[in-house]
């Protein structure tokens, strides 16, 4: 269920594959600065 976060609010934990397909969880970086960058997949509209 998508949640709208507000600035400064803690993000919920999630796991996504890295560039090599290995799972990475946000909890692994808890307490460290994290930048999330999303971009459209190649060949898709966006």
C-alpha cells in the first residue's frame, strides 16, 4: 500500500535488487545518509 511521506519522516524499510541483482534493504543503511534515485527503465516511456 503506497504511503505519502512528508519531509523529514522516516521511510519504511524495503528491499530492492542492486545493479547485480543482489537484494539490498534500507535497514542496512539505518543511521547513514541515503539518496534514492529512480529512473525509467530503458525503452519505456517516462
